[in-house]
C-alpha cells in the first residue's frame, strides 16, 4: 500500500519525506487555505514547492465546479509539473471532466466519493484514483472502511485499473483497516503515520538495550 500525506504544510511534507516512506501528497482547498495561501500565483508556487520536495504524485484540486472552468484550471495545474494529479469532485461535471482529462493524458483523482456508485462512474471515466472519505462517513455513523472494501472488491471483480485512495483518514487504526481491505493508497495526516511507530514494548526494549549498551561503554 502506498502512503500519501494529506496536507499542504511544507514542514510536515518534508518530515514525512525524510522518513523515506512517502509516495505522494494530497491537498484540498481547505488544507491550502489553512496554510494561508491566497491567489493564483501563490497557489501555483505552493504546488511547485510541494513537487520539489516529493518524488511521487501530488493531487491539486480544481477550485471551480462547472465543466469548462474545471478543464481550464486542470490543464493549467497539470502543466505545472508532471507529478500533478488533477483532483476533481465527483459531480456530473466532474465525471465529464475526468473523462476529458483521461482522453487528454492528464491523470486525475476523483474526490468526495461516498458511495460505490460514485466510484464506479469515476473508474468508467478513467480516473487514476478515487478517494472514498473514510472519516467523514464514520462521522455520520456510517462505515468508511466498509466502503473502501466494497470499492476494492468491485474494481478487482471488473478489472478497473483505477486505484482506491482511502482519504479522510483520522487515525492509525484507519490506516491498518484500509491496509487489511486492500486499499491501494492511504492518504493521512502526519500524526497517524507516525502513530504506526508506537509500541510500548519497543520503548521498553530500547530502554533496556540502552542501559546495557552503557554498561559495555564503561
Ligand atoms: C483527501 O484527499 C481529502 O481531501 C481529505 O483526506 C479529507 O480529510 P478530512 O475529512 O479529514 O477533511
């Protein structure tokens, strides 16, 4: 399973990248706004900065909702760097845009996926990735991981090449659950990724090893 970091924060992207396990980055308008990025020039420069840090796919989301504007915006974003994957919402115009981008060699991440039907339409339009939102489904007492499992199953049954990118990951446990159901990618904030490292027996074992190492160094 590939790991993407779900942030527009350059320090956190650098930290994850330094671990040597990072396969890409996803952003969305909320994450970009959180970093105080304003205006077209600043947005584009920020995507270029992210692409300069990471050796992998970088999802850049369109800010418009109608087909023509999404096409214009997506083409401009894709031209910034070959790592850019244009992120498009799963709407009627969005699916049309995914198909247009597919036909024109531009990779896409179809986002805001909350049902297997939406994932199916995105895959049929040729999306590179579909992003089911695990945490936001859990937030409304639904089962986000079950949706990931259902999409993985359908794509495998019918041979769709579209990758299942589990998004809206809120915890380390979500990462493990998405791994277990066969997600191709999990995009997560830095803390759940670092949480994978945590085990009290590792801490306790290391403490003992370091005490014994000190005895040998005396
Ligand atoms: C990523 O592609 C999504 O935009 C993101 O994971 C949404 O996460 P949230 O539900 O925690 O905002």
